[in-house]
C-alpha cells in the first residue's frame, strides 16, 4: 500500500508539473512526510525525482534556455541551500513537519491571493533574492519553486524561454542539492530503491500530461492544488 501511494503521488506530481511548469516538489511534499519513514527521506526523494521530471523538458527545449539569466540565482541557491540542508539535518521530524505545514499554508495563501498581482523587475538584485529564497525553501522543504517562478516570469521573453529556463534551473539546482544531501548521509540504498520505483510514477505522469495537456484547465488544476496545500499544511501544523 505504501509503494502504491508513493507511485500515485509521484505520478500526480509529474502531471501537475507538466500542466504548470512547476509544482512537483510542492505537491509531493504534501504526502511524502506521511507516506515515507522519515522527513529526510521525503525531501531527498522529492528533489531526486524532480530531476527526472525536469531534465526531459529542459533537454527538449534546450535551444530556448537563457543561461545568462540563470547563473546568479543558481549560485545564490547553492550557497543558501547548502547551509539550510546541513542545519536541518539533525532536526526532529515532528518539528520539520510543522515547519513544512506552516510553509505550505503561506505558499497557498501567496498563490491564491497574491500570485497574479506581484510583478518584479528582472534585475541582478531580484535574481539574487529569488535564488536565495529558493535555496532556503528547497533546503528546508524541497519546495523552492515559487520565488524563481516570479523572477523568471518577469525576466523571460516567451513561453518557450520561460519553460526551458525554469526547467534547466530546477535540474541544475536539484542536482546540487542532491549532492549536498548525499554528503550529509541522506542518500541511502533505501532511498535509491524508492527512487527507482518512483521513476514509474514520473513516466506515467509525464506521459499522461503530454496526452491530456491540451484538455487540462491549468488554472483550475492549480487552484485545486493550492486549496489542498492549505488543508494539508494545517493538518501538518497541528499534528506534526
């Protein structure tokens, strides 16, 4: 039952990613801390499986990647995420779940009420701040997408450039975060086994996303995810 729920969660997360360009980490982290044995395993698998989800899209749209817009946010991400991955390594699972619950509630409130209203200028300062916030959220909760989404929506010139650049960002930064987690002993044979099984969910979610992409109402799908995110966050915050 655990394996079935795990694969289903990964598949739906990959479908959400296919529909909106991000969201895999946010979606699976609503369930992984409940399904999997430990919080450390949850954040490690979320990042590792996200790589499989984003690499394909980044390679497919590789000629649209704006590498010059990536280096500064990526550098800031690497510095900040390494610090918070290391600091959170010894924290109790119950504490991290409650912190994740609070983060999910705040993220859902942002997306529901402020996401369409906030616009920033694509400056170097904005890129550094976005990369740093992304590194903090990824290091603690494996949910580093929102800050970089806001930055790249303002800084890219076409849908193709946005999609390619953000998927390249996720691929590069999640590879770095995975290396740091491996150095901290979070990549174990058990994690590797779950990762292999999770690839089935990634394949199913991406395949389904490609088949039904033109039929999906991405805005409605995101709304459902954000509402469920708030409910899940409240449960985690209370129960730990």
